[in-house]
């Protein structure tokens, strides 16, 4: 059978469907040659048709499918990947909140951990923040690939390329050189454990586990289709204790709208840009002098936009007209196509607030921040929502996060706030923190 023929193409489509069922990964037709090569490595000489026949046989060769999963899911990773996101973790704060809930340690789950580099990276950062000898942290790494988990548990195969982002000091403290490879020392291995888990089909948190303070699932969702992304997001959220933190990868977030809600057209030389109208003023902000309190409003028309941005603008327009049901329907349709649109979650949260659905709004705003941790206005709105729900501690955490992430160069702030200065938002956060109980 020629791999390029129509029969082979149909067979590869069936293999891709099996991969999706087992792992959630949606393989495109352009990836079929690589999939065919993976089948050849797993079952030399069988070809696609023979491979499928073995899987359909009276005694299916489970090991064949497991090996194919290993081939298609093991991705390159390395220590301190996307370090800025990892350095933003406040380990002391996590420990405080863990102790408030009655736990003595910070519980971390790294989902889809591959060969363990991210698990050990978090262990290093926790040890540096909480004490190098016996930090109160336990880290679970899970993956669907048995081969990857075996390598992660061994912790002794890391190449020079894999550890290139580690400083000489950190290498000296936490790794040992073994020929041309590096091994993780016993201190780090004592903080971690590994087990098999399928993000798509297994329960979350994994069976026998209690909710976690921190869940990291980075650069995994990009391989899933939108319904699977939505399912996995709900699953990961279920694995968090109240107030816990979810970290997604930068590549995951790139599937959303990259430049904010609705970009404005560039101003002509020597002219000020046209003023933008805005969403309803964030809760708790007083109006500027001589300024009314406008309803939800669309941003100024900026000419042709990509379809997703057109629909975001349409949702804003519907909200501006008071048609909250239509605005919500548009946002939900966007999220059905791409479950990683931070802007859509933000708009949904504001619409839910307008409808008096504070708990739903809090969930939407949290998800917005999972997708885009830098969305300062979403953190501010979440703080106000948590206050309305009577959760002062959660509100305080949200206000602190808003102060850390409000960025005057973020286009969304101008699009949403209009004439309200970003300093007003920061001042409102500071005022609410002064009013809120410490802890």
C-alpha cells in the first residue's frame, strides 16, 4: 500500500482519530506524513493498514497504541522554559494560603509534564524561595506517555541544551554532571512524584489527589480542538482549591486575540487619536468631573478587522444597546470556537455582572486571568466581584494582582476605560486594599 494513496490517507485519518480519542490531540492533515513516520517507527513493516488491523484484532496489541502515544506526544522541553511566568509565582503567598486552609505544604500539579523538566524547574524555584533544605512543597507530574514519565522519574538524562537556562550556581546546587548528561539530585527528587494521567479522559484532580494550590499546564492546549480545550479547562479548574492558581503557557494564550479588544486606527501625524468609547466603568470608580456614567459601549470603528475581532466588536455593540442576551450569545459562540480568548471571557464577566450574576462573573474573570495573567483590569473587576460575594481575602488577592499587572501600554485599558485614567484604577485598588482586612 502506497502511503500517499487515497486508502492510506483514509487510514491515517483513522489513526489520527484514534490519537485524538486517546490523547485529545487534534492532528491536521498536514501532519499525516509525520504520523505515518511515527506508525512506521512503532510497527516496522506493518504500514498503516497493518497497524490498524492489529488494533482491531481479537486481541488488540495495547502496547502498539501506547508506543504510538509516546511517539506523538513527547515534545521538546527544557529547564526554566518561559522563565518570566515561573518567576512570577509567589511561593510565600501560596504557602500562607495553604496554611490558612489547614495544609502544611504547597501542593502543585504539573499536567502533561513530558520528561520532567518543568516539574524540577518548579522544585528549584520553590526551594530557592522557601528554603533549599526540605521546602514545604510537594509536586505531582503527570503525563499520558509512559516513556516520558519513566525518563522524568529517573531524572538523570538531561542534556546541556536542556539545562542551558540554569545558572552555574543552580546547576551546582541541584544537578550533578554524569558524562555528557545531568542528573537531578536527591533533594529535588524528594519533592516530586510522577504518575500516569490523561487530561482528556481521566478525572481531575487525579484519583486519590486533593485539590492543588498551583496547577501548571503549559503549551498543551494548543494541540486540542476548541471543545476539548473547554473540557480540559473545566477539569483543571476543578483541580484547584479555592484561591488556587492556574498557569497556562504563552503558546496557549497566543490562540486568543493578540492585540486587545478592538484596536483603534493609527492617528495621522500631528493629530490626536480619536477618543474611544468604553465598556461600563469598572465597579467602584467614581465618574470624572462633568462626565456622565455611560452604558457598555463599543470602541471606535477601526476599519476592517479579522472575523474574531469583528465579533468582539459586535458583542460590545450589543451590550452598548442593552441587548445583553445577544452580547452573551456572541461571546459564547466565540468561545465555542476558541476556548482561550481572554477578551471574550472578560466581556462575558462584565455582562454577567450587569445581569446580577456575580458568581458566574467571578468564574469568567478567573478564567480570563488563567488565559492572560497580565489582564490587570480583569483582576480589578474580579476583586470588586469577590467583594460583592463577601470573600474579602479573595478580593484582596485580586486587587494585589491588579496593581502588579496594570500596564499603561495595554491597549485594552484605553479601549475599556475611555477617559478614565489608569491611575484611577490603581488608586481604587489601593483604596480597597486599605479597606480590606489583611490576610
